[in-house]
C-alpha cells in the first residue's frame, strides 16, 4: 500500500515539475510542441 502511494506521489511531482518547466519555457518565448 505504501509503495503504491509513493509511486503516485512521484508521478504527481513529475507532472508538477514538467508543468513548471513548460511555464518557464513559455515565459522565455520558447515554443514546445508535444502530444
């Protein structure tokens, strides 16, 4: 149970980090094309 919760938390952290990187790139005028 604990391992599953940690895995979910890791996925959420990665999504938040990716979102932050996307926002920073947009602020710098970088166009990122993705799925």
